[in-house]
């Protein structure tokens, strides 16, 4: 494993000497625009494991993506190798259908401290809740980014992330009531504490999320990638392409339903992914929002 190979994968060509916020942001944005958030292994007969070398080979050498435990573990390794003060945290994701936070800590994220200020770096959430810049860990402060306005609030040592989105224009009105669309303009994302975590804390969750019939990830085949002006997502057979702020305070959300034979071609053309095994797409209704 080496940094040069990782940066060739993400296309980053900037400084490797500075440990400042500008450099961190640049490295982070190259990652989220090159490495998809995806769970396709579950739906093509592969097992997701958390060994760093396996994660590195999958993302860097096999040109794949991964979910939070893979993307953020790799990002954390890269940043630590560069000299950043990093640690892992664990979050409980908000489920809008149950209007409650998960009872299992399933989301791994990275905390980075620069000049005494703490930032959250999360390259493993995907779709419209993927932050584009490290977020300063301060309570009650609006932090506007291209995807929308993010905000942390802290109460009794528990931190909460929420996001406010713009209005949405959906040209294909057949999808105007799709469960892939987020209905609320302000959405809770996850909650977390500042207790340092290790990858070992996520081994049970890694198995559970890829095997349980109650897991979102067994009910949906998901591949999402951030672009320079929005993001694209393939969920089951539905391809979504979102352009942020294409009109004043409005995002463009375009939907297309693919045929079976178009799925692998779309993965290659839109996400630069070629799978080793046959993908079986799945999209159980009512479980995922953009």
C-alpha cells in the first residue's frame, strides 16, 4: 500500500507536505469524486471485509468504491500517513421511515484536528447527504456547501448532524412521488459522540449490514458518486442525476429507469466500475431517500 498509488486513483496532484484545511479539503474532494459510495459486493456474491489491505486493494487497485467503513477507513489511513491528527468516531444513522435514530452504531467517520480546531471528514455517506468539505465541529453554526446547508448541534455530549436542501425540480413527473426523493427540506442525518472508535468496533455491524433482511443494504443495490456540480446514483435499476443549484435555490433531479442489460454499461460509463461478478440489482420500495 502506498500513497502515490492512492492519489493516482483519485487524481489528486496537490501538496503532500501541508497539513492545513485547504489541502485536506482538496484531498477529500478528489476522493468523493473518484471513489463511489457503493454496496454492490453484497449483490454480486462478494463479502465485504474491514481489513485495511483488502479495502485498499478493492478501492485503489480494483477501481471499486465502498461504504463508510471502507471509504472512511481508507481516508483515515491516508490522512494519518500524511501527518494529520486523525481519529475514528461512530454514528447512529437517522431512519426517516421510523422517525428515529438507529439503535446500532453503523456509521464510521473521521475526526481531524488542525491548529486546535476539530473537523468531521465523512467520505462515506453518499447521495445528497455527502458533505463536500470538512465540517468544523461547532454547535449551532450553519455551514453552507454545494449540496445544501449542514449544521451540527450538540446536546449532553451528543452531536447531531442535519442538512437543509433546496427546492427540487423533477422533469419526469412519473418520479415526483418516488421514495427515492427526500420529502422534507430539513433532514436529520446521524448522531454521534466524540468517543474514539477503532475499526474493531464495527466488525459485527459490517456482517449485520450485509446479511440481515432488515438492513437497507440488503434491500437496495446502491452506487453513488459525487460530481463537480452534483451527484449521480444507481439504486436498483433507477439512475438519478442531480445538479445542485441549477436555478436559483433549486436542484435539478433527473430519473431514468434502466433495462437489465443497461446496468453494467451504466456502472462503467457513469461510475467507472467494472464488476468481477454478475450483479443482481434490487430495489425494495420504501427504504431509501435522496
